[in-house]
C-alpha cells in the first residue's frame, strides 16, 4: 500500500505534463455540426452545451480524423464558423464569435457589425435585472452578431423591421423586433430555461451517471459546500436537516463521536440500519452503527469509516432512497445509499492552490440546565432523611458521617431539631453549606480546535490532477480529551490511448482519540460524576492534595479511595485509527456508444486501542479488590497482583472490491434512446482481531505479572484471562444489469436486476443468491404541449418506481455456534471447561427482503425561482430475522429465523426558492420535511417476557404504565385498561409473601401471569420522530453573505432515567425534583416518594416499594418518565465576506473569503428540564451537542 501511494504521488506530480489528450476518430463529408457534436459526446463523454440559435447559419463540415486530440478536432470543425468554444470540466461551451466591428466603441469595449444605417443599443438581464455577460444577439436571417459586455450591454447596426434573436445558455431565447429607428431597446429580460437544469444536472449512482431528466428514482443531490459547517469533524453530522427523509441523531457531543443516520425510517427489526456509503463508486466497509450506541464508551466513538474523510475533498453528496435508485447495490441498500463524489482537477485549467483554515472555540456544557441541588439544599435533604429514620445507605453523605461521629441519632435530631444538637456538629454541617463546588468547571472547559487544509488542482486537455492535505486538532470540552485527524488525498486521470482512460486515487487518514478511562462504573464518567458528586465536596485540599470521595463504592460495595482528578491524571484510553482507500479505475471505448469500465477498490483500516490504569488509580484498585477470594487459613486474597492494568486491542479490516461494467448507449432515429449496462462485483472482507491484558503493570519497566490463579479453578482463568485473537472472513459475489429507454425525450422507462451471493447463507444453495430488482418510469409532463408554453410552470416531472431490496443481519448464522465457558455440571462440584451452544443450526437462514414503492413529483415555477419535490413511499419488509419459539424436543427454546414483517410509509416534501434576487441583494431558502411511520406486522417475544410485543407499533416503541399521580397516603396511582384509576398494588395484584413473618417488602410477587402483565402496558410513542426536516436561509448583499440553518425533529418520545428512584442513595447529588417528592409532610405531591420513606410505612406501601426495589423496570416504566423529545435547533449561523476581486487580484490572489460561524446556539423544546438538550434526553452520561464559534479564512491562488 505504501508503494502504491508513492507511485500515485509521482503520477500526480507529472500528469499535467505527461498526460495524453482525449481523442476523436471520425470521418464524414458535408455533415451538419449538430451531428458531429453528437459523435463527440458519445466518444468522449463530454457534454456539448449550446442552443439552436447559436448554431444558426453554421456550415456543414468535412473531416477525416483518426485519434485526433479533442482540442484540435474542435478547432478544425469550427474553422470558418461563427462559433467559438471553451472547455469547462467535461462540458464544451459554444457561443457566437464577436465579428469585426465597422465601428468600435472603445470606451465600452463593445464589438458590433454594421449591417445598416443606424445603431441600436440595449442591455440583457436575467429576470431580476442582473446583467448577463456574454449573451449573443443575432440579426435574424443575417450574420450580424454582437455579444454583451460585463454590464450586459450591446450595440448593433440594424435596419428598421429586422428582428434580433437574444440568447444565453441556461435561459430562454427571445426575439425582439426593431420597430423604429430608436437608439435604444432598453432592458431585455431573459427567462430562466428550467429544462437546462435537467440537461446539465447529473445524478451519480456510483455505477453510472444519469442525466436528471432521465432519472426515475428518489434522489437528492447536494453540493458539499452547501452543507459544510465550520468546526464539524465528520461529514455524517453535517447532513442533519439537509435532506428530506434523512434523520441524523448525534450519539454524543464528544470529539469524534459518530452520528446515527436513518433514511426513511427502519428497514429491519434487528439488523444494522445505517445506510451504505459509497466513495467515488466504491462502497466502504465499517460504516455501520448499532441502534443503541454506548456513547460514553470510547470503543463506540468514531466507529464510522466515513468519519475519516475530509469534507474539503468532497464535491457532491447524492442520497439514493428508493428501489429504482438503490436496487443496483443489492442487499446492502435496503437502508439507502449515500454516494460521495470527491473533487478532481479540471481540464484546461491552470494550477490552482486553495488554502482553508478554521479556528473554533467550543463552550463547555451549561450545568445550570441540570437544575442540581446546591450545597445548602443537599445538606437540608440529608438532615431530613436522617431525622426521619430513612435507613437506606445510612452511612452515606457527609451529614450522616458527622452526626454519627458525634453519636447523634435520627431520633435525637428529630426531637432536638438542628439547632439543638451539638454545636460542633452543627458548625461542621453549616460549613458544608458554603462550599458549592462547581463540578462542571472542574471537569469541563471551553475548548479550542484548529483545522488546516491545502489543495492543489489543475489540468490540461490531456489530464487532471488533485492533491490535498489536511490537519484537524480538537481539545474536547471534557478536560483530558483530544481528537486529531490527518488527511492525504491524491487523484489523477489521464488517457493511455485513444480509447483507454486511467484514473487513480488514494484517500488516507489517521485519527487519534485520547481520553482517560471512564468505563468502570457510572461515576467514572465525568458527565455522570458532575451530576452526582456532592456540591460540598472539594477535589483538593489547601495543599493541593487529593480529597477522596467517600460516597463512592465499587461493584462489591467496597469503599475505595476515589478522586476523579487523580483518575484523570493516571489513566489513559487512546484509540488510533489508520485508514487508506485506494481506487484504481479504467475505461475503454470498445466501439461507438459501447464502453467498458472496471474499478478495483482496496480498503485497509487498522485500529489500535490502549488502556492503562496505574496502580494508584481507583480503576486498578477496584478490579484487584474485586478479584479477592477466600483461602482457608489465610483469609481473603486477591488473584490479581498489585500494580497497574494495561489492555491492548488491535483490529485490522481489509476489503477489496472488483467491479466491472459494460455500458451501451445508442439511439434510433433520434427519438428513441437506449442505455444498457451489465456487470459483476466481487467483494471480500477480512477482519483480524487480537487483544492482551496485563496485570501488575509497571510503567517504568513496562512489565506485567501473571495472576495467582488457584489450582484447578477454571473460573479464575475464565474471569481474568482476557487475551484473544481471531479472524472473520466474508465473501460476496454479485451480478447486475440496468436498462433504460427514453421516447421523444419525454418518457423514460428503467429497470435493474442484481443477484447477490454470500457465504453467510451457504448452507442451502437455494438461499445463496438473492435476486433484487426494480422498475421505474418518468413522464416529463412539462414537455407536453399543454404545459410547454406555461408562464407559471416551467418543469413538471412525474416519477414512479417499484422494486425489491435486501438486507443482511450479520448477528445470526446458519451454523451451530457456541462459546467456551466454565460451569459446574453437578451441585457442589468445581467448574469445568466446556462449550455452550448459543445458536442452533438453521439451514433455511436467508436474506431479509424489502419491497419498495415510490411516487414522486418534481416541479419548477416562475422560471426556476421556485422548485419543489414531493415523494410518497411504502415499504414492506419480509423474511426479517426475528425470534421464534421452537418445539421442546429440539432442545432449544428459541431460534432466530426469517419470519418477521415490517411496514414503513411516509411522505417527503422539499422546496427551494429565491424570493428576492437583484443586482445587490438575493435571498434563497431551502426547506424540507419528511413524515414517516413504521409498523411491526409480525414479531414474537419470549414466553417469560413481561414487556409487550412490538406488533402493531414502531420498531423503537416505548411502552409505559399510565401514571395517574399519588394519593395522599403515598401510593402510586395508575389507570387500568378501562381507564379506572387504581393503586399500583391492585393494578399488578401484588402479594407480600413475607409480611406475615415480620419482613414486609422483602419478597413481593405479582399474582398475574406474564401474559396478563404484558397486557397492562400502554403504547407511549416511538423513539423515532414522526416528522423531521430543516430550513436554511441565505441572504447575500454585494460581497456579504448571511446563512441561518435550522434542523427539527417532531413527535419523538424519550424514556428518561429517573433523577431519583425509590432506593435513593443520599450520598449522591441529584435534580431538585427530589425536594418536591411525596412525604407525610407533603401529601399533595404528585412525585413518588422513597423506599423506607419518612414516617411509618403501611403494609401496602411496603409491598409497593418492595416490588419497585426488586423490579425497578416497573418504576422506570411509569409514563411519568416519558417525555416529548421534539425540538428545533438553530444548527448554524454564518456571516461571510467574499473579498472583491479589485482588492486581491493585484497581489496574486484569485479569491478570498472570511467567515464567522456559530453552531448550536439555540434549541427550542418544551420538556427537557434537567437535561442539557432534547437529544440527550434519557441518559445521564451523554455529553450534549456543544455550542461553538468558528473563524474561517479561505484563500485561492492561480
């Protein structure tokens, strides 16, 4: 791979000088120019952009060319013609020549041809009065011609009664009759030709490029520059609110965290549902995120391979949504496809250098939003609990420890009151009220990030090149975290011969994330700890020494020293990802209209993670303490040696894709156009994994020591031997074909079929290959006679598609699978090693299938000033992997089989408008919204489940009990299925089995069956939004630009984690909500009380809180904790200044731009009290989406 990069670098550096031009082979006599231009398009792939008016009065040509360079060919056929040309990228632009003027207006620089005895002047503008430079004015039936200057003005000698033809590329041609010998015609406004948008807009599917006017699929094409946001590290996060039907959910606000993307909702019950990412035609591996990501775990951060790509290297993003657009990608496309086209050098363009820099300040989270108790409130709560004989965790909290030291009991405090206790104790407690440590400031900071990128590009008519290098460095708002990214991109293409074209590219990047260990328990997560640490606890003493938190316990309730600052300083959690994608491509023109293309893609990604906890850290001490075992005659002895703990994990992914296609374009009598494509794809993925864990690690000697395993105790080895290695290989073979037919440039029919084969389904041959197909139709209604001359509607296209898509659930296997384990097979016997079967064989395991119907309408109004797209779709998934009960004689209870069903339907709407546009000011707006609803048709739950089935509801359903408040006795009230308000004990028919023996609340059971309990839950909504979208407004005034972007999610629900539960740990801080809980002194409260609450408990209270203590999911399942997660976020506000050319051209600068951008300044939502923002609802440890301000400078040289 390293050699490939070196060779390609050398090729790029020399391509400008050594490339061979695009060539033409053609022989013809007296051939119309239009026909010759058709030959050029078919042989080269270039588009000839002109109009009939420009071609007026041109002569036929005779030429005999063999392998003639395109530039020379154009010069010869246009010799003696009234035309000139220029090549921009892959487009040949034709315009009328400026003929020699009999008179020359030197002041204005306007060329004119004298054809009569009086001059006429005018000005050509667009519909908003902006001048059109280079417009062509021709005298009808004559050769007299003029072109407009930079102000849109022209002058031409004419005769009275003659007609002027005014044309400009992209605008409708108009005719103006000279009625009198007037010296001026005034302003001539040209209307935008909406069909030209369809002519030049190309949809890249990754397999072929399709003209917009022939695309039958639901496709969204957006320019990367349009969605690029300063200070954002990953492309995936920039898509939020930009495309109708694409919902982007950030998993965390930490540096490098991945975003979860869903296109048109859910397509599976259990399989990964992230879209397929395609870079320059080749799919990339490693872009899948599970539905539920542990965002606080560094293992899950930055797991998307697309995150390594530099947004500055990307030209366009194309989102493929329906079957017509995605079926060609086969079984990986049920979740949609995102095609990324990267930048390339342009032909006939001299070298261009562009420098880009971002400097970003990110604000730390606003902890005031969490509404935490201050020190005085927390001390008051602890005093109340102590005085009311609240016995749970009675040794927790500094107030309890002070009172215990002075032998003050709860009854003493209750009878004497706080003012009546020992003054020394009272003084110590009062001193706590004045401390108020701001843990948010202790653990978080305003951070700084910088990004630098430089690119060099250019080309001749022979070849192109593009090179870029980038660097990104971000200090996270969490103190002790950092993310870095290095990027290198190389691209080139050139012709090897008259028919053979070669292209190559390398995308290399390295990402480094550094943090400290936060994986042990919740309080080691800095966000969770800042929520729960007592405000009266100081992190350091007067001498700078660590003060340890005595309210922290390990998993075995052992009290160990813990200070989060010490932990941060002495643990390390680093992840380094090095990736390279090499794309090699070849194109060969076999014959007229027939082209062979082949691509070889190589992807290599290496992840190395190292975690170290030194011996003095809580991380290491808690694990060592937890390894203690009882040894007769000795007592408790740890298995693990004293010292640090080091863990290394290595993962290497290698993928190769070989894709070959043969494409044939041909026409019959100009009105019948055909396109046929066929090809195959071979793909193989190899993943190697290995890891090691060392105990007793010494950072000085870098040596670890082995554990002291007990002889014959296999369970010791199973628990602490963490070394592993393994390899996973998957191979895929695919064959595909597409075809399209267009009649009269108005009606298009398309079809595609693909056969996918995989070794994942290699048991039964009939399930090895899955045929996927699609059909589509397009009717360009706007080209019909009844609409062609409409003054309001200038484009109307109707699209319809239907097809079958597929999906893969890699979590299942057709083979019997198992895992090594150690268990005691007989009572009293030691554990023995063995293999536990985890999945029985299933030779009928096969692909998941989804049928997809889509209907869409594209409209353009008022000469392109208003464009809208509406799509409606219906999807049904069958053969989805789902759990199903097995007969008892099989020896297994359940098996994952293909039998689940899911429907998904929705409507998408997008609009792009330019309400105002004139010489100095313009306003453009882009709005999109999508409505989606999914419904599980067939699914099964296990017989012992007490939670309801998702059948009839969303995949990501939330079920809850209908909470009706509290009665004055402290009992929770709920509504049963009839709507009647009942006590929770009666609702669940609770029985306290130990109440009669004096142990109330210790063993409470429900007398309902599991099936009856499942029927008590109510559907409370879905975690997925009912509607999502975005709005972007851009205002331009002369050289200044203001952009405001919004994103919104509507109708989603979140099941939040309670701020306190019935078994509240008084050693932890929490939301002020607990101050309003039910107590005998506050009987009107509608907030639940605490287990072993203040005052005497009745038997039914003991039964209810005893049940919640052993079944906390029922307490957390009250719809009291279900919140509306709808929001609207001000995504970004950007102010930019594009320096006028007159300021910079004299110093060699081609363009310069300065910008200031603020991100996530405001969010509007109604119900996220106690959380940072609506997107973090439900988690106490997810970092919020940060607010940031970025200064940007971009300078171009040419």
